[in-house]
């Protein structure tokens, strides 16, 4: 029978030997594994296409926004001009001179002597006289008379009418033919001189 101390030692040596056998390093040939390229290329191309499409959509939306902004600015300018025109028309309609002129055209008369009402006592101050067209205050002064220098009397001059006869017409046509013949001869002489100089 073996001693108890030998049994654990042999057991330890056996475990150590197995561990050493397992722990031995060996050169393993390197296995080259290539990742498939198709999924990577597909992914990159999808990212590129998505980026380009997104950029185009963004650019298009920015263009539409700028068009909308410019049309709104044009509309705002038009409305501002319209508002200014309406304000000018309103100021013209509120003009007291225009209101008084229209009142006169409707038959209202401005009294020559106004009468004032005292609100505390209820009495009138001034002389009440009826207003008529003859004694009413005129808003526009009468037009000034035109000086005689600016409006002279018209002057008439009689011119005798000339009568033409057939003799006058024939002599005028003869003179015309003589002038044409003279010009033609002159032109032919100038052409002859040019030909000689050549």
C-alpha cells in the first residue's frame, strides 16, 4: 500500500502535465477571411444616394421658401402702396375746403355774420340774419379778368386765290423736261471724264 503523501503529489503532477500540454503554444496558420464587399458597397451607395436626395430636397424647399418670401414681400409692398393711396384719399375727403365746396354745391350757404351759442346760459351771441346766396361768403375768389394784351382781337387777312391754266401747266412741264435733260447731259460728261482718267 502506498503512502498517503504520494497520492496527492502524483495527482498534482498529472494535472500540471495536462495543463502544460494544453498550454503549449503552437503556430497556427493565419486564415485570411474576406468580408463580403457587396453589402458594404450597397451600404455606402445607399448613404450617398440618400445624402444627394436629401440635399436636393433641402435645396428645393429652400428655393420654394425664397419664392414664397419674395412673393410675400411684393404683396406687402403692394399693400403698403395701396394703404398710402387710401390714406391720401381719406385725407383729401376729410379736407375742410373740399367739404365746404361740396356743401355749397348742394345749396348750403355760409352766413356772413356767424352767431355763437353760450352753453351755460343757452343764449345766442350775435345778430341772427338769414343767409342767402347773395350775401354768403364765397370760398373761391372770382377769376381775375384777362388783360387785353393776352386776349387780342383776331386779325383777318384775305389772300386772293390763284388760278392755273393749261398754258401754265404746259410751260411748267416744259421747264421740268429741260432741267432733266440738262442734268442728264451733265451726268454723262462726268462719266466720260471718269473713264478718261482711268
